[in-house]
């Protein structure tokens, strides 16, 4: 593990949230989809299941996306803004059989607020440790998703949307095509040779 468990969890959830607003449309079209996201990323605390909550979460996405495409100073400005606007006050807490970890807003704060602050707190760790290079865009040319490279050797290139598999299939097909012998038009038949007596 490169970072604390809650940092890694928040980084992964932030990238996933950004990617819900992608090239294939909105993956948070309704409150049921938000509920699935809430469960998939093990959020805890207040969850209202309302259109207002959904709207607030959707409005957070462009701001988080900017973090993946900004320089350090701009990232710091975004992070500080998120922490300041949401009155973040870091405290160690434990809940749901989890070890002590940082929360900076109460568990009954609105979901979008908690998502914003948890994302910002995780980005703080990346900035402080000089690891912003772990925030990347997917290498697949037809994908606009973002990712967090938590691999030890910094080798992750593709998002979780199957782009790695698509790239491998494309490369395989290109290799097969390149290895095929070239076949040209058929040669004209040679007349039979007649030997001389």
C-alpha cells in the first residue's frame, strides 16, 4: 500500500466519480445509479436518495476532473477551495469496524460535501508526497477517463472501463495482420516447356 487505506479509497472513488461523466454519457442518470455508486465505493453516513443530492454530486464532477488536468498550483487552489468551502476540520475517527482514519466533515454532512472533502483530503496526500504524477488519463485514444496509478512501478496505463483489453486486442490484430504473408495477384500460368530433341 502506497498511501493510507482511506487515502487510496478516496482517490479511487474520486476517479470513478469523474468517470461517471464520460464519453458514453452520464453514468449517474438517477438516484438509483447514485445509490449503486454509494454502495460500490463503500461510502457511509448520510444518503438522502433525492434528486437534489444527485444534482449536487453531479456538480462536483467537473471540478474534480480539473485536478487531473492541472498543474500543482492549480490543484492546490482547487483542493484548498474544496476544504475551505466545506468547513473541513480533520479529525481521527473510527466506524463500521474500520481502523482510525481522517474525516474532515461530520458523517451527517450532505453526500456531495463528504465526497468533495474526502477527495480533497486524498489530494493533499498526493501533493505533500510529490506524487501528483499518479493522476493520469487513460492511454486508450478513444477514452477520456481518468485513473489513479497506485502500482509500485507506476505502470498503469488504462482505466477500469476495459480499455486495456481493447488495446491488447487491437495490438494482437495488428501483429497478426503484419505477420500474414503478402499475397499478390495470381501468376500467369507458364506454358509447358518442350525439350529439344
